[in-house]
C-alpha cells in the first residue's frame, strides 16, 4: 500500500512537471518578444517543436515499446525534464548572441521527457489496483491542470516582482519539481505494463477503424485545449488590452483553474464520458467564438477562462474512451493516443501564430483594424483565435458520432 501511494505521488509530480514544460514558454512569449525581438511565428514554433518532439516519442513507443526497458524509461523521465529546463534557463549564458537556439535545444530536451510522461505515466496509473480506474485517470489529469494554475500564478508574480530580464531564474526554480519526482520514482516499485510482443501486433491494431476515431477525438481535444492555453496570455494582453498581470492571473490561471475543476468534478462524480465530451465541444466552440468577436475585455477574459472548463475532459476523456474500447492494449494505446493529442497540440497553436502574423501584415488586417477601430496586430490575433475555434466545432460532430456509436454498441 505504501508503495502504491509513492508511485501515485511520483506520477502526480511528473504530471506537474509536464504542466511546467507545456506552459512556461507561452507565459514568457511576450517577454521573449520584448527582450529578443522574436516573431510570433517563431514563438509559435517553440510550441510546435515541443509537441512534435513529444509526437516523435509517442510514435517511437507506439511501434517499438517492446524494445524498451519500461521501468527505467519511467524513472528517467523526470531526469530528462530537469536537464531540459536547466538548458532552457541557461540559454542567455550559453548562446548570448542567439538565445533562440538555446531555447529550441532546451525545448527539445524537456519535450522529450513530456513525450515519455504522456506515454508512460497514464498506463502506470491504469495498472495500479483501483476501485474506479476512470476517476483515477481523471484525477491524474486534474493534477496537471492544478499544476498549470501554479505555474501561471508563480510565473506572473515572479515577472511582476523581478521583471522579465530575470526570467531564467524562474525556469531554474521550476527544476525542483522534476528533482522531487526523480527521488520518488527511485524509491518506487512500478507495476508491470503491457506492450505488444512485436511490430506485427501494432500493424494489426492500426487497421482498426475505432482506433483512428479515438485518435481523432484526442487530436481535436488537444488542439482545442492547447490553442487557448498557449495563446490566451498574449491574446488577452495584445488583443483585449488587459494588463499582463491581470490577464495571466484572471485569464490564463483561471483557465487552468477551470480545467482542474472540470477534471476534479469528473474524478468525483463523473459518468457517461461520451456525453461529457459532446457537451464540452459545444461549450468550447461558444467560448472561442465569444473570445474572438467580443470587444468587451471582461467578457473576452471570462470566455478564455471558461474554455478551460469546457475542454477539461477532452484529452483525458478521449483516453478513457480509448481504454474502454481497447482494454488489453496497454502502453500501445496510450502511445497512439498521446501521438494524436500531441499532433493536435502542435497544429492548433502554430496555426494561430501563423494566422496572427499573416493577417497582421496584410491589407485584410489593415481593413479589419480600421473597421473595428483596433490595431492590425489585434485584428490578426482575433482572426487567429477564430480559426482556433474550428477544432472545437469539428469535435462537436465527432463526439456526437462517438456518443451515438457507443450507445448503439452497448445496446447490442
């Protein structure tokens, strides 16, 4: 029993490390732009690099998980996180003439650990003895959301007190979390995790239509969640003219708070995950649209924040659906689902960055800015968030299909 508690604590702290890895760069976007003149496209590229790296790790485990020493890979995950954050923080000292290179290298390293964590931490929790594995999975992902709240709040207060020029010390401070996780994993005995015996077993699984439906679900969920999570800080400050400290605390941190609230509520009371996914997609579509078209700052802020509640179960809920559909797939199904989620998390934020830059520099952006009495940059950001709504909109129809299909399957 003591070992189970220690394993859970190690997994929870590993997920908090993932919240650091996924949210530290976006909080610093405008700091990097101000200090180093990095474009929105290159800032969005950091997010793309993050999730593409995780995607490659996901695919590697999808096909070759049977070649890995899984317990060792789990225990090395926070060590890699620590190394990446350290390199990221030291970028101004290692590459004083081109800090962006250091940011990219650090991002690649800690993103690799994020890929390991996505593939391995959820199946570790799923393999532990439990009376309600669905709610345990939701709790694991709620820990990530509460980690987001902590990362945003601590980062905002730090930048307010010590200014953006000292951001590297903030990144150094966050290395404490993966160090703690490493200590817990070293003292834990991990449960056995199932993997395909050979690549041919993976190929057979990839022929199943239901697998690709599950992957599409988490792709759309990942895009809907991460697009708002990654860009709301810059959007609230630039497009809605909300001071950064208030935008981060009452917009971005509140997004994480609502994300955690939704997952915690499901962990305690949740059932009928397919219906929850469908309603969440409808809600997030409305929130994206409101945030994009509203010229009332407080309304846009709360639309960004409440998106967190609406998308809260899209990622973990898709995992629950997939595990119910493929209960014996083990590491493979979690790796494939992580790949789908990371692809969505890569495409969504990068698309917003590209649209923002393109519209801001175009005649269309100038015309929109003149019509709306805002700047071309604000017009570009509004268009970017509006495009981000597409993922939630498509998810409505995909989750409706899943909800009806599962109901049909249960009645057969």
